[in-house]
C-alpha cells in the first residue's frame, strides 16, 4: 500500500509522530510519502504519488483545516479513490470526527501497530474495520473498535523515518537542531492537559510510563548524526528526568558516544542537585521547566500542579548553578485569573532567573478538565471556535474588554518582564495601550533572539535570524 502523510507547513519543527508511523509502515512493507499542503504544486504531487491512503496527524484547532483540505483533494482527484485516515490528538479524543464528509477512518491513541495492521488488511483484502484503535465508516455505519494494549517494548519500534519526511521537507534535513523522544507517558494529571483523559482511556491496557533504553536512543542519534547535520539534540518528551537511574546511565554513555549538547523538558519536583549535575555532565545546554502560574490558588487549585513555589525556585537554582540555561513555561489568561494574577506569574518567572520566560495564552481545549471548569463557571461559551495556536488571542470571557486587552498584551511582553523585572512597575500602563500589532512583532523577534542566542545558543546571521523568527516561533501548530 502507498500511504501519503500530509501536513500543513510546520516550518522548522519535525513531525516525530509521523516519522514513527512511517518507520513502522515501511518496516511492514508499505511505501510512504510526505507532503506539505501549502506547496503550489501540491495536488500535482498527490496525483504523481497516487496514494492508496491519505493520512493526517491532527491537533484540536487544526481539525477544520484538514477536513476541508481532505474534501478538496477528493473533489479534485476523484480518479484516485483514496481512503482518508485521521490520527493524532484530536481524533483520539473526538473519534466521532470520522462521521464528517470525506473522512473514512480515524486512529485513536498510539498508532504504530494499529496503522500497520489497518494497511495490511487493506492490502490483503481483509476487513480493515476490524482493526483495534480504529473507528471506520462502512456502508452499514461506523464500526467503533476498542483500544489495543499499549506497546511496552518501545525498543522494538523502528527508528523514526526521517528519510521520507526530509524528502518532502528538505529544510528539516538541513536544520542542525533535531528532535528525539526517549519516553512516553506522564504520571501527572494537570487540568489543562489531555494526559488525564488518555491515561483513563488506556487504563488496564499495559504500563502507561515507558522508556526507550539509553542504548536505543544512542543508536538512533548516532544514525542521524552520521546522515544529517546535527549540532543540538532536542529531547522533547514530557519529562526527561522521570527515572534517575536512566539519567545516570545516559550521563555515563551519551558524552562518550555522541558528545553533543542537548535540551530537555523537565518538571521541578524531578530535579535536585544530583540530577542537575548529571544533566550538566551529559551535555545539557538548556531545560524547559513549568512555572505555569505564580499564584498558589491557581497553580495548585485550578491547574492541579501539586507544586510548591519553593520547589520550582530550588530546581531552577540547581540547574543554574550547574550551568544549565533555563526557559520557564507559563500560562496566562486562565479562567478566573486577573491581570494582577498574570503579572504575578511573570514576576515569579523572573525570580527563577530564567534566561527566557515563555508563556502561552490559555485555550479551553474541549474535554480537558479545565475546559469543563471554564464552561461550568461561565468563562467560556461551549461551542465557540478554538484557535489553531496559543500565541494570538484568548477565547475566555473577562471582566471587561480592557482586561482582555491587557492580558493578551502581557502575553506579548511577558519575556521582557521576566528579563527586566523593573518593567513590571509600568506593565499595567504598557499593557493597556491599544498597540497589539506592535507588541506582536516585538514578541516575535524577542522570542527568536532569546531561544537561538541564549537558550539553544545557535547564533544566526541577520537574514537567517529573520527567517527563523518569522517561521519557527509563530507559525507552528499547537502540539
């Protein structure tokens, strides 16, 4: 079978999920391709590839785009008689999207084994609607299958198929900053995240927390290093430091066998002096760490972070003392949050002495616990559209239009407030000015500069900096 993965232009961010799926399909004897839907010759490329299956990896907010795109492809190329499959976060939680016009099947949850079986059944003339993890539209209605057990042997998976994706996105191959995913699952249940729902869906279907061996990760990274430019590794799984003994083994092997700098996502309660030292000795250049809110009643009451202020500050201190750059992560515009609350989050990020203070605007993604809280407490109208990004505007109701403007402007000025805490005294005035477009532009370049020069420490020339700032940091979809 020929499977074509289609993605809207993702600028500089690698679609690791698609890479894992493509690797599994190729190992199973199928042919895969990858295309950006924004190419001028997109339809010609689809016609040339002649896929049996169109595959989309979709997040909430972008689903309407892909449904429309899929209908247009089928309208323009009826002779190809393609089957459309949607996977990723949105159809996992909203599998009923299969009922939309033009969509033939959806894959829920982890798809490596399921998608290969689905395509095997199509190839062999067996019923694809019997595939676990899949909801499939048939002449008699939608067949709704259960989830299969989780794959607890991650090392049995083939390496992510970069070759196919890079063929469709050569700029990703040339970028020296590449992503890797050492573990799956998160033990926490923050209310703004789908993780709690996913854990419930997979309850009784195998261990939720799973980790590739250090040796597997080193083999994978070595292969990438030998074939493509690679100067900085991004370990983008939820919490890199879940297992201290794994981190110890990684420190023992990675510097000797790979010897490249890297950055990680971590959680403050998984960082102490020993972990910070091991990360530094392994070559860790930077760490993303969640502050989320500087207000206790919001951070631990509404968001359920179970995180003391001192825990966050102590973790940041340990990282900093070991020479690791810090990028704090926060959410503002939360339900029930005032401008003063959001300003306190900025202040706390500054107290962490972050090298970059990142923030997002809260979006009430349906079926998360925080979406329900926002809806039930009158902060959000059920059924309102969800933006495709958390960088632009808020969809919540605030006390008045002025407070909404101030919080949206604070999002654009957040990093400056973290960097220069003296600005916090005049931030209410700055945020009340109706010059959103100017603040958005300032945000773009401050974001690009801080990450490339201070966090990743990959300095570019002026032309490359402009390109990166205008693509990587504002045009990516929500992941």
